[in-house]
C-alpha cells in the first residue's frame, strides 16, 4: 500500500482530515504536495467522477496522481487537497488495425502506462510510433504535462498521436474533446497541466509494428558546439545527445526503422536499471563528491565509460549487448524497461535534482556555448563542473506542435522561430544523500538556470523545475496564449477545483 494511503486511512479512522505530504516515485522526503488530506485509488471513470463531486462538496482541491515523474512541490496548490490516483483506471479497448494497414487506433484509459500499452500493442503487431516517453509514466499524465520524445522529423509530443481526450471537469462531468487544431478547447487540453480536470480516456493513433535500430557515436565537444546540430537530429526517427562536460565529449544517439529481416537481435533498453553493487559504488563517489570535487570527476569518467557501451540486453536471454548498432522492436529499443532482478536507481536512494528548459533549435549552438562559457567561468575558480548523472546531461529535441502551453508550440509573441522545433537542456544532477543534501558548488546551478531564463527565450518542463524557475520564466510565456488557455480553464473548472502551484504562478486564478 502506498505510504500516503496508509496516512489517509489512519486519518479517516480518527474521523479527521489530518494533512500530510504526498510523495511520488522518489518516496518519503520528496514531497510533490504539502497539504494532502486524502488519497484515493480510483478504479473506473465513474469512480473518478464520484470522487471529484465529493471533493467539491467538501471544499477540497483535487489533483490527479499518476505513476510519477514529478520532482518538486508543484503538483498541487498549498490548500487542502484530495489526490485521485489513476493507476488502476487502466482499461484498453477498441483496438483497430486492419491486416496490412500501416495505421489504426486504440482507446485507453488515462492511467494506462506506456509499458502496459506497449506490451498490449506488441502482442497485436502494433506500436505507438514516437509518441512515447518513460516506461513507468501514465499516458494521461504525460499528455497533461506536455511530455515528449526526442525527435524533430517525427511527432515528439505525446499528444501528437492523440485523436480525442475525455476529461472529468470541475463539476464531475466527462467532457469529450476531438482533435481540432483550430479549436481553443483542443489547444488547451493538449497540454492542460491537469487544470481542466482529470484525463480519464484517450483515443490514440497506432502503427503497424516495426523493427528499429539504435546507433551511438562519441563526438568531441567542439564538433557539437560548432556543428550542424539540427542536421544531426532531423534525419532520424528519434535522436538525442548526452553531454559530458568534464571530459568535453558528447554521445550522439539516433534511431530509425529498418526492414524486419535486417537482424534477428531482440534488443531491450534500460536507462534506469542498476545492480546493488553499482548503486553502492555510485553512492560512495557521488556522496563524497559533495565535499571533494575530484570524486565527481571520477564518477563522470566511470559513467561515460559505461554509457559508451549499449545500455541494452537481449530481451530473451538477458545477456548484455556490447556492440552498436542494436536492433529490436519499436518500444523495446526506444524505451524498454527494467532488466530482470535489477531495480531502478531511485530504489537505491540515488536521486536527482532536475532542470529542463526548451529553446528554439535555431539557437541551439548559442545556448550550448553559453552553458560551456558558464562551466569555464567556474574553471577559472579551479572548479571543474561535471555530469553527476549516469547518462550525462540529456540534450533532447522536439518537433513543433501547436498548443497553448506546450514546450514546442509556435507563433509566440517572443518573435522567435520555433517552427523548426526545440532543443531541451535536461540537466539532472545527483542529490547527495548526506549532510544538507546540497550539491558541490550549489550556487552554480541556480546561476545557470537564472542566466538561461534571462538571456534566452525558453520554456520550462512542467514537472522538472522548481517554483523559483517557474516564477522567473513567466516572462517568457505568450500572454495571449495564457489568456486563451484561461478562458477554457474557466469553462471547465470555474471554481478552481484543480488548482495547482504552477497554475497560480502562470496567472490562472488572478
């Protein structure tokens, strides 16, 4: 039973609504909400509706809770809140992919995870193309927060593959919204931040199953900073860069479809799986790196060497794959999951802070060079900045997709060209498990965020940034888009039942 559910049951047993902190996948000590009075595991759309009406009648706020992907305390408002967890609202139906057809459709409930959907589709000879992110995240939650794959040639935003959305509004009614990019209701629902209500059902486009390959090359930093970054990413189904600033190297990884008879290999990727021995070694280096920067240099070198090799196993035998390229089915190669008898890094207490900002890809070189300049300014103080995450600094990309609050939207008042897509600086950094939990040279990370927000048109990822980052970044949001979103929000939720800190910061309740 989830920790917060136990607290809720205790509170209910005493006939009170004692408030407690609510945590997502990082567990106790990492609150996403501060003032939760109840947590409910809904098991049907009808139950979600009933819970919403009950909360409204008792003056509680409501927030949907999925599987995770929330790093900071921005999920809820600071008022008394009911969490409705959607993990068990997970039915899949109406699968339609005719024989020899390239495309079809499927209907899923909002709590379905990418792992669940991928397995279901694979068994039926289908996949969801590039519209997928991490294996353990619900599709409804991903659409709500504007999640995306890293791709410029194909759809990157998860909502790019969504054809219709059902949302339980502030009165408990189900609203059906069909895809119509000229309709403000669709443009608000596409990245709703949960402010319109709980996403309970989605109709999605699917594709005939394909074989794909993954290839990775190591590049000198100068060849990326001075290179054709767009040209490195745009030709492929999906592609990204991993930056190792201490070593001044990048890993460039790209994926694409190949004929089914290209290889018999069944590659299965895992970014997060580690053994207990690896976890102990990582803790030893990274925790000491809070005090001694040389430990961080060593950690980056070790992580770099590990990431040089494919982070893939054979899906059948679980044997490590040691050479590039790697071949396998769509979902297994693009995302995968956990290796047998291994755990995700956070289960070993390896946790991270995050910062993710999106910039026009036309300014990619300029932005990355500015980050390198900030690194070099620290070096003048005899501080060498490093990547303290096992895959380095993740540089992702997103094809343009028009909606009001998406990271890759277009036509904004900043006058920038977002039509070629966006580059995302996704900078996870190890959170020391010792002392005050601050990183070595902690002030640098704050200066980095402030500098990028102040000097570039950028948009924050909606679940990977602090309240301070959102407050500082508000000036970069399109005011007309915010106003049009608010009009839809006021129609769906006029009383602000689904209020959140982020909604407050961007002016939805003024």
